[in-house]
C-alpha cells in the first residue's frame, strides 16, 4: 500500500485565494483600461469640439477681409487673436497667410531670435525648428509637440478670402488629458490595491472555511491508510451541500470497508478452522498408526478410510473456495442458450439418485435461458443438497418449481418440509461458513459454503437468490432468479 503523500496544509486555501485574487486583479485591470481610455477619449472629444468652435469663429472674423491684401488679412487676424491672449489654460490661435507673417496669440511658439531666460542658444534653435514645423499647414486634426507646452491637439482649416487662401488653426494642450488619466491611474492603484488586499483576505478566509472539512477528511483518510478503521467524518448537517454529501459518502465507504475487512478476517479464520480440522484428524490418525510397531491390516484400512474421507473434504472445501474467488473475476461464466425443459429434467433426474427423498418437479415453461449451464446446475444442486440435508430420509420432500416472471426472467424455487429457516437467518444463510445450526457436524453440514456459492453464481448472472416464506407455511423455500429467459 502506498502511503498518502502529505500536501501543504494551506495548499487549497492559498490556491483558492490566488484564484479569487487573480480574478479580481484581472477584473480591476479590465475596468481600469476601459475607464482610462474612456476618460482620455471623452476629454479629447471635448477639446476637439472646443477647437472646432474656435476655428469657426476665427474663420468668420476673417471673412470680412476677403479681397484684401495678405498684410491686411494678417492684420485683421492679429487684431482678433490679441483679444484672446494665450495662457496655459486657454486656446492657441494662429493664422497662416501666404505672403505675410504668421499671426498668433502666442508668437513665441513659432520661433524667437532671442533665447528664453534659462535657455541656451542651442535649445532655442531646437525650439525654433519645432516652431517652423508648426507653420507647415496640416489640415484637419493632428497632435504636435509644441515648445514649452508639450503635446498639443491642433485643428487647421483652409479659408478662401478672395484671391488669398489662408489657413486658420487652434490648439489646446493635452496636459489636461494626461493629468486626468494619471489621476484615474492613481485612484485605481489605490482602490485596486485596497480591493485586491480585501479580496485576498476574504478569499483566504473563505478558503479556510471550505478546506477545513476537507483537511479533516484528509486526516481521517491518513489514519485509515495507517490501518485504523474506526475514525469517521463529522457530517456538517447544518451546512448541507457537497461537503455533507462527501462526508456521508466517505463514512459509508468506511463502514463498508470495515465490514468487508471484518468479513475477510472472519472468512480467513473460518477457512483456516475448516482446513485445520481435517488436517488434525489426519495427523492424529497417522500418529496413532505410527505408534504401533506392527499395525494389523484392519487398522491400516481404517486409517486409510478416515484419511481419504478427510482429504475428500479438504478437496471439496478448496474447490468451493476457488469457485468463490473466481466468481469475482471476468471469464467466470460461459454463457450459452440452454433449453430450459430438457436441462431441468436431466438435472432433477440426476439429483433424485443421490438421496432417498420424495423428489418432485413442477411444470417447466418452454423456452431457453441464456446462462452458464454448469454454474446454474451447480447452484441448483447446492440448493437441492441443502434441502436434502434438512429433511428426513425416505419421507422428506424436496421439490423444484420453475416459473417465468416478468418479460425475461425465470425463477427456480426449491422447497422442502424440513425445519425451515428462521426469519432472522434468511439473509445470513448466504454468508460464507454460516450455519443455521452450529451444533450440526461438518460431516453432515459441510463447510457452510454451498449457499454462498449459489449467491455468487446468481450475482455473476445479474440475478439474485433469497430465502422466502414457504408457501405451505412450513419447511423452507429458496428462490434463484436469473435473467436471460426467452420463451419458445
């Protein structure tokens, strides 16, 4: 027997906690991604709407300058944008007029010859290069990196002003979007960490409660594996559910295991006792014979008869034990179609020659029985011998009745007029080595395996055997029910 390998006692609860925490983590991550993206999308959409309004207003303000020179158009644009100075929270406005300088409420973005305070000439040159890129028209929405501002959302649209085709634009920094998304990330990090910790704690506590009865079961199983059959699971009836079902099934299994183990021990003890008795007789008779210097012929023949009788009894016992052992294996039966009438008639004729009794055979239905003829014959002989042993010689009645029951079953009933089987013994008579009368000698009653063999043969066929109330009110009646009957 392989020992049960112990697993870490916290394995189940930590796995459960890990699964729950993992699900929570994935759920929070999905929600975070959705909220993070939606926040950015909503803010960018609002910025786009503001930019569209600002560009439309700037375009409308320049339409009165249609047909004028580029310088006059630039001057009109300059007058409009100066009325809306740029700040970190306002909108960048600019107009690109061919033949005139760029007009903006934040002209430094488009280049400056003098470096800002704290900047080197190289840094200012780099910013001027970025500013020159802003002066390249990019119609529609775009995102550009603007000096001293960072990423900015831009909208540029063309405006036809007579013979001049200008481009007006507006821009807003995306810093507000980035700040909002960082705020969402911080909030989710804080709330997610707290939620994750609470989920981990709650799932661990739930895992402890769920795994507690399982750990107790594992402890009971370990004790059973070590050889103890007495421990049983505590059934949590107040909880119900799967744990209760599992505990009851586990206890039922242990009950059957203990019963089977006790039955096995009893079987081994009884078999040893049954074998020891004839061996003791043989040994004693041989010792008596060996103690005589010159035993006479009559004594030798007497010992021989006794030894032969005991050897025959041992052989019969071994054969019966082999039948019971083989009954649990595949290949025990060799099934074939048996003609029921001829099979029963021949079997009963043979049995009537084995003892002086009043043998009777009732009507036998026509048809066939799909079964193992040798095993069925063995079962019926055992039932008949059991009836013979319990009835008076010459006047005792041993009767066999065969009848069809249901669609495909046949019932063999063996009746006798003996003392009968007590109600309390009717189930136990089919146990191995059981005798209803312990005082009966083994020579008369055998080893007590006959009816056990009948039950093994019946169960191998998918049938059953049982002792029932006799029809006449006295004696015994044992029924063997087998499937596989087909009427002719």
